[in-house]
């Protein structure tokens, strides 16, 4: 990442330049601030949208909820992160003890220090959430009978090629009843965060999806053609069906929903726009087998698949549901278990 064009992070409606170098090897290590990690406020003025109340004599207090999974990252090794935050903002930051749930309290002598401490903690949470394994994802189920039938035909055709492509076997294919379009991934670490995600889904229904349907009518989804996530078709991890979205209506809906979840701090955006796709084959599906432990070695040759099925039609439908789906689960109908669901035929 160029230091002249650093990643921009939005937290509580404020923009920050984020200069941290992320390394997959550090994803499970405690968050540590150092001299190379700088948070530069893009605005001159401080936010006034957090509640600060008088506390004792000549002091002020701000109390807010944070999932306990983030406490170790805010505290840091030997309390170094918390001490640094307290020293730089001239506040006292009270965090529940190990294993305990509860709120964080920031106590200080002026509003500016408390607000600065809160935003610094928000940035730590934002950075850490991107490192943790995601627990849920926003999905549009596409497991209708006609799509499943064409997917099964595709799978049978690939598995009966005269020469089976290197690395291809049945374990790479998506389960037919779990075919879906992913809008974004979420890391929801307690009941309060799950409740926030559910309320956000209702907001998206009322303020984003309803408006689009009112203006454009039913939102069409067409699955046609195949593509891969990387540049080398002979060394592939993910092969997917493309979404044909002629008027970009579905794209706009997806982007607006993801932006809303990012703005409330439940999702970290990796790209400017959602990549609309339906995964058909993924080497990660094979990791469920204990024999395989290194995803980097599980690649397959997709050249013949792309040649034969580069324009295959997998079906067409309309936007009917939007789920907050739980990762690594299965419901009675074969799809992922849902934390919340929008049924457009019923709710709109």
C-alpha cells in the first residue's frame, strides 16, 4: 500500500488514514500500538454525537458497550495499549476484568480527551474486527429448484470431462442448497452486536431495498458465465458464476447495504464495491477434510471449465430474501441457519 494513498477507514461518520501494514501471520496476536502505526484525524473538529455526563467533581464520563473479545486488544500486552491511550488523551479507561462482560468507561477532565480516547478505541476495534474470523455473512439465497438443477448439470459435466482437470473432485463444489450471493462478511461477537446487525437489516429493508423496488420494480438476478478470483486459470482457488446486472440496480443495493453496515462499525470494507458472484467451486470446501490443512496447496486447473462453461446460463430469478447467515451451519431446508431474514414477498 502506498503511503501517499493509504487506506481510508470510516468510523462513526469520521474519516481516518489507516497506515498499518497487515500481515496474516499477526491475525491471532494481540493488538499492539507502535510508532509506525499512526491515526491521523481527517477533520479538525471533534464529534459531538457521543454521550458524556458529569462525573464526581470536575470530571466527565462516557460509557459504551464493547464485546469482551476486543478487551485484550484494547488493553494490550502488560496493559501497554491502554496506558498509552490514557497518557495521550489524559483520561482513565476502565475495562471489565478477564472473561467478564460489561461496558467500557472513559473518565476525564474535558470532553476533547474523552472523545479522542473513544475514537482511538473505535479504530482499534475496527482494525481488530478485520483480523478475527467472521461469524456471519449477508447473503441472498439462490437455491431455487431451477438454479440447483442447472448447477447439478454443470457439476456432472465437469466431473465427466474426458480428462478430469488437475485438482478437481466433488469436494470442491458448493452444496446445491447453499448456493447464494454474498454481500459482505460480519464478525458478531455477542448478543448486542447481533441485535445491532438485525436492526441494521431492518433499516436496509425500509430505507434501501423498498426505495429501489418502488422505483424499478422487481430486482432481477441472472446467473450467466463462469470466472475465477485470480489471474491464473491453471491455479485456481475459487470459481464462480457471474451475476448479470444490466442496470446496476442490484449492485447499488449491495453497495448501499454494505456501506450502512460499515458505517455502524459491524463490517470492514475491503473494496469500494461489492463483487457480485455466486461461488460454484472453492478449495476451502475441501479443508473440512482433516487430510488437508494448507489451503495454498489446494488449487485446481480451471482452463477447460472456463472454456466450456464461460457463458453457461445457471438461471434467473428475482430478489426475494436477504439473510444474516451463520457461518458453518445448516438449517432444516439445507441452507445456512439465519440470525435474521428479510422476506420481500411478505414484508414489502
